[in-house]
């Protein structure tokens, strides 16, 4: 029930503020005996710097992960895995004299907790997603036959990949930012994973994606387009997107997440470091969250259905 | 962690198959001392028959709710509330000789459980939503200052309300069905409800809506439209839809859910009773789920922040 | 997290007041395909009337269980199982004019909830345990190779079985009541069930037993006697009682629960129906709770360790 | 549901192996705005070295705690608190050539996970309790009006405090060890905390104490002695031990936990460092677990009952 955890059986709790000493994640419920090394996790953290890397934030965080517990001689032991990433490049002074940033979570935090850690958005920072990516790397070990690939399908309102570079350059030059839609295709999920009512696979995936900052919409299969189809189209597996009644059908699962443009644009005078399109960093985070949901659902399915 | 429950502190578990003896819901964690009568709940169940009632399924289920526990002399006692609705109009014979219905969850259930209850979709039936609406009626008692209103904003691909009657008639005559988009506007939620990372208000709402059968997409605020905006637009509260960083801002919360068209159309030869647009029945279910999430979040907020 | 539920994967929520219309239990997470009939459950409910039946409460409740959901043609479907027992012999008038009963939970309920259902102890009544016994009957289906046997090993302070009849007769004639110690021996639990830290098998069993009203102490293996032993005795498996480090060893598991004497004795003028030794009814409830913990732990073990 | 977590709203997850790089705990759900410093926590960690310090293990671990997240300028922020204690004195080589130790959890771990971390008992080590004591220090901040005091009331089978020094010296000289009973008295818990059925205060306390390694029995109030009393004695608050029907009465709460003697005695040839009476270290751990349960129950009560 804890509010900073996600998952039921493969459960993780991220901890840490973007400009505190470190961030990380504790994973509880990972099966024992899986091959796990810091190198495996590092690989995914490094992939957070996406292909269009010229357009991502200049923050040069090495994001070196360290396994503090739960593995022995390169294998998981079945006990909690704590992964830590030290914040070597923390520059809290950049933020302390900032007022609430329009569209940012600062005011909401203050309303909730009465006060807040003013350093770089605290928990609401995109930096917390590094911990999710690290956890996602472990989740992938639990579902070795599942392939998860996320990529932008729309940037700055354009589905034309050829336009994207120009749109991003324009946005940066204008001190602005643009949104993006990330599509994630998952293959190799066997029919039967999921649950019929409240642990529905699609509901869990929706929560997982919507829990990423800047995401304002989630679709499965035909998504909002489904509202424009007719009953006859239902026989088309593309409408279902790999899930019916909350349970995987065995077909590829297709999820899309809409990322709004960054709140803190240079035009607003914030000195911290930010991206012209946070959605570009969104793809590996979506992948990680999907991996985490699927690892959890695999264990749930195995528990109930053997 | 149970897979048929929803909520953390205000938690409900629906039970029952659409064509078994009864369906219902157990609510755990409801505060004591709230005025509760069967009449209050019945009111919301009756509202499930929406305004465009000519277009809803002819199943004449009275849906009489009975409070089996958790109330005494018209007040909640703080103990589990079990609400039961008997299935007086169950006609399982309509279904038993049916093969898997295209686009329906039948095959997924079989893949998961090895066999399935063939009567009317079992748990996957829209009938299970009556139990959610009953639970939602109790949830509303916990949040008396919150107003929740859901209504269709698109039917059969048209945002023109004047077109809807015609589109529905056409669909029924053609033995087909159409999709819908339901928008839910929530006012009166104080700034501060929600949580920063995984119990985010928007993530919970997304899961709640996506857990309704036939829903394939969920949006908060500008939703997928946000992916087409620029950073400057972020100052517009309409983009946030009442939630930033997972926490309510105090502004109205706006959620949209996309319902696909009914799977089981008359053209496919199914003898059971179905709607030409399940989305029309979706509005009260969306309201109920939103009420349930908010009741839960109110208690969570009170627990942590006093 | 719900406060009236127990278990993680095999999870049950009891509902109902002792003198309301019905009591019951919803079980979520039961594996599909298990043979389940009302007769199977009834068998265990009838066993609640223990061998020393002359000494149990004269309340002639038939305790007829009805399966409202989760089974189809004699097999579990994997969906929530709701079991209902109607309170045909409810006599609330016996209680309504009663003040708080010394040693009873009445005052504690009022302190918590502000008011209470005065009928027969409400949720605190021993009647709630019928729902646990019904749930336990389902749990046994999940662990068919496990044998669970509980019996009194001490009544009224005497370990001499030959004394028990006399002590019980004396207590009843004096309008008093006596305590008991129930011992439960479990065989057939494979080595490996359990968990190292907080879902320890012994911790779960302790919580399960202590959650039974009137239980004031729980022991595993040598229990309090272990505090009087020396390190050398540790090699004796009897000290461990079948559990080390929270995990089953494969040896028989031995649990003891201490039941205090009934609070509401005739001498205090309560007109409701009560037992001279609630501990006698305790044995089947201990068995049921142990079955529920083990079913849950089996599924947890299968989830994590395959 | 995670198996290495404890608590519902004030929830903690310990992580780390006794001879890995570090151990620690993540606390989720702590209210914001509480004064918290490393010094506060250190105080309780230092108290783990009990009064009879001559008799505790010679391991000279400084147990320096570091707050990695969840606090800002000396106050909790409401976000997850990660506390880390580095294992500066780890000597894994002492253990690697050891076979299973009789009465120890080694074999159970292997049965569960297929293999195990052989270093010093891994998670089953008493060292994990340092993380609990650190978490308990934070829990105490949530319940400032509650006083929790635990102390031995029996060592080596003797309730005579004057005997204890001699019994401990004898045990050490003989290369043996002795058990202990720890009693914890809690004052200042208001009537009403707790819950009637499965989140009963006594059930949670029993699970909390039984989750400490070496504990084989738990009692509340009169405990096993209650089984020897008569109904008339029920009016005596001492029998209840401050809890009736799972809910606090407002009277002092009295809990006793029975610790078995250490498994790994010098006579068995283990080169690692161990205590002649682990129960002596048990008192601060019992206090911490009790604080954690009460902090959680306070938040649960506030959530449901305002």
C-alpha cells in the first residue's frame, strides 16, 4: 500500500531526491538465481541517453549504479536488491532561489506536505526515473522471452520522423519545448498473463505509464481511435492491442503514452538544466515501467495458475 | 495485493458472475458514522440507465441492492460493508452453446484459468460494473464536498450531440455498435490529495478507468493533445487537468476515457442481450471509479498529512 | 492493506455482524480448477461443534453455507469466492439493553468508532470465526498434501484430559468459564515455504492465531520453554517447531495458542448465549487460520521460487 | 505485499546482508515536517549495545547511520527515507568454509532459494535488526506521546536479576548460550488504536515480535497464564494487557517475547562472532518493532476515524 512502491510480487520502491546525496531503488520479490551484475544494469542506464542525444539535457551525470544488496557472486539471492546511484553532479544552488515554476509540481507539493525540498523538483524530478530504469533492468531478467521496444511516433505534433530534428532545434532556439508520443510494442507475452478485474494488465500498464511525470494520456491498441470504430472492427486484433478483458491474448501488446512539453523552459528563467523534449527520455522509462509490470504479472500468474 | 480489489485504505472487492445467483462488493476501510441506506445506493444504481435509455440493453434487471453488513440503524459502523444484488433475470442458457466471441475475453480467460464459466462473460461482463456503482455510492459519502459529473463528449466518432441519436439508431439497425468518449469533470478536490510517485492521483485514475471493460484509452487534462503543445502552454491550467506531479492542484480535474464499440454484436449471432453503445453505460461507472479513487486518496492524505 | 483482510495472494475478507442478516467471507486469489462444493465447506463448519459438545453454547445456528460466486459446475474459476451464512437464529434484542461488558471489546469499539453496533459484540463476536472456518475449508483445497490437526492440550489450567469434563461442569455450574491451550500440529509442509524477514512463516502464524478473539499468547516449537534451554538444545528439531529463519524446515510444525476464559459469564447478567470455554471452539478456528496462512505461503513461494 | 516489508501506511523495507557492503531500510509513508537528524537515529543504534554489555558480541561495528533521502534541512519531507549503515567490519571469510549450522536457517534458505549467500547468515543475521532499530527511531517521531520500554524479565530460565551475571558467565565459559524473555511496556497509546479483525493491534504486535530471529513465543497481557484463569478474572485489566478485541483500551500495553538461546555456539566450531544471549540484544529490537507497529496503527486510525 506504500505510496512510493509499485508492483505486487515484484515490487520496487524508489528513494532519493534529484539533488540529495544519492537516488536508488529497493526491489523486493525478485526470484533467486538470476544472473545480475552492475554492468547489466549500467547498460540500460546508459541507453537513457537516447539516439537524438544532441537534444537532451547537458547534465553530464555518469549514473554509475551500485548493487548494495540482494546479489551474491553475480546471482540474485531472492532477498531485497538495493541499487544506488550517487548524485555526483548535484548543483542544488541552481534552484534554491527559484519561485514556484508554472506548470510544475512545486505548488502541489507545498499544498500536500506543508513545505518542500526546493532542490531541483525533489522527487518530482525526471532524475527519479533513473531508479526506475535500473529496476526495469532487473525486471527484464525475470521475463527473458519478452521483447520490449519503445520509440517516439510523434514529436512536436508531427508523425514525420524527418521533421523531428528541425522541430527540436526550433524549440531549443526559441527557449521552448515540445511534446511527444512514445509507442511501446511488446512481444513474447504468453496468453493468460493479467487478471480479469482490478489487476488487469491494461490497467496496470496505464498506471505505470501515467506515473511517469509529463505523461498526460495512455492508450492500449486502437486507444482513442477505438471510440471511432464499429463493432465489426472488433475482430481485428489491432483494436485490442494484445489485451482483452485485462488478460494478454498472446498477440503483440501496443501501448502509447503522451508526454507534454517540459514545464521549465529557459524562457521562464530557470537556471537548472532541462530538456527541450522530455519525451525523448521517456522511451527507456516507458520500457522500464512495462518490464516492471510484466515481471510482476508473470509472478502473479505463476502464483495463482501454477 | 488481491487481484479483484481496488484501493488502499478505502478498498473494495467485487464478487459475483453475471449469471450466477448474485453479484456484489465488499468495502473495507469505510469511516464510521456516515449516513448510509439502501435507498442512497439504489439511487445511483438506477442512474446507470442513462438518459439515452432507448439505446441501452433491454435486460430488465431491477438491480435491487441489499446491505448485508457494516451499517447499523442507518450509519456505517467502520466494519466491512457487503452490498449484494441478486441476479433475478439470469438466463445462462442463452450463452452455454456459444463459441468464443471475437474480440471478447473468452479466449483470454481460458488461456489463463484453463477453463471458464461460459455464462454471459462471467466476470468480464458489464454486469460487474453494477457492483462498482454501488461501491461508488458509498465512496461519495466519504467525499461530500466533491462533485463528479461524467457525460459522453463523442459517440460514434462524432462530437456533435445532435448526431448521436441517428448514429445509435443506424448502428442498431445494422446489427452493429459504436464507440464513445466519456469525459468526467471533478470539482471540490482540495490541493494536496495524491502522492508524488506511484500512488499519483493521475496514475490511480488511469488504472481505475482502464479497469472498466471496453476502455482502451485514458487522458488527464490536455491528454494526447498535450503532446502537440509547446512549453509556453504549460502555464495554462487546462493542460494539467487539475493534477501536477501526481497531486491535485485544487483546479477542476478533467479525465476522458475512450470506450471501444461492443464486441458481441447481433450480426455475430450471439443470443445474449447487449448494448449498441456500451459507452453510454460507461458514464456512471467512470463516476463511480473516480469517486472510489478520491475516497481512497482522501484517507491516504489524512493518514500521512493529518 | 485493508484491515479486515488477511493474506497476500490467497486473501480473504470476512464481513458481517453476528446478529445482522448474514455473515460471510470473500476469498480472492484462489487458484482455478479446484473441486469445491457447499458440502465440502459445510463439513468443516459442522466440525466447529467440537467433541466436548455438551460444553459449547446452546445457540442452535445451522450455519448453512452458500457459494455465491467463484465456482462453476463444482470447480473454482479463479475469480472471487463469496461464501454466505445467513443468521437465521439472530436475536439482537438479547443485547440491546446491555451496558459495556467487563473485559469485552465494547468500550474499545466505542473509543475507536465513536459508536457501535450493540448486537452481540458485532464484529468481535465469536460468530465471525464461522466465516474463517469456511474460508479455511477452501484453503485446504490449495494444500491437499498438508495435514492440520488442532486439539486442546490444557483446559482450566490442567493438562490432564481426564480432569477436563469435571472442570467444565464446575465452571458452568458456578456461572464462570475457563481458559484453554490449543496445540496445532501440521505435517506435509515442504522445506522452503516461508520468507526470511517479514513474511516469515512463524510471524504470519502468530498473527493468524493472535487475530482470534480470546487468544493472548502464541508459541512455535519450544515457545516460552525455549527461553529456558541452552545452545546445545538447539540441535533438537523440537525447539524449532518446524520453522527456522522464518522458513519451513520440512519437519512437523507445532503451534500453541492460549485462550483466555470467556468474558461474558452468566454471573455478569448477560442474556446472550456464550460458552463456558471458548477455547473448545478454538481448535477448528486455529486449524482454519493455519490453513489460510499455508495456502497463502504456498502461492507466495510458487510466485518467487517457481 | 512485499515479503521484506512491514506495515501498511508507515511501511519499511529492510535491505542488505550482514557481510555485504551495507545494510539499511527504506521507510515509506512517514508524515512530513518531523524533526529528523542522523544523531537522533544514532542514539537508538548505540543503545543496541545493552547494559549487560560485557556479555554481548565483540564485533566492534560502529553502525554509523546515514540519511540518504527523505529529509531536508533536518525535517522529513514526506518522501521515502533511506537509511544506510555501511558494513565496515565485514569479515566474510570467517564464514565461507562453514557447513550448515545446526538450528540455523542455512538449510531452510537453501531449500527455498536453491542456493544462499554463505556470509554470516545473510539476511537471517542479527545484523539486519540494526536496520529495524534505525527505522524504529523514525517511528518514534510519529508517536511522540508514547513511551516504550523493553527489558529482560528472565535470563537462562531465571527471573532473579541477581542471578543473570553468573548464568551468562557460565554459559560463555562453557561455550554455550542461554535464552531470555523480554517484556515491553507501552504507555500513552490512546484507546481506539487498532482494528477489530485482521489488523488487530495484538496480532500486529505478535507478528512484529515473532519476525525477530530467535523469538519462539509472544504473549499479550496475561498471555499463557490467561489460559489458567477464570471468567471472573476477566475484569482485571492486567489480563487484557491493554488490548481488547484488537483495539487499545488506553491502559498500558504489555508484551512479552521469548528468545531461544543462540544457535551458533563456540562448541560447534563456528569462527564468526556471536552472543552468549541474543535476547540481551533483543530488547531494543522489540522496542523498535513495537514503535513501528504503533506508528502504522496511528496513521491507520487517523485515516479511517479522522
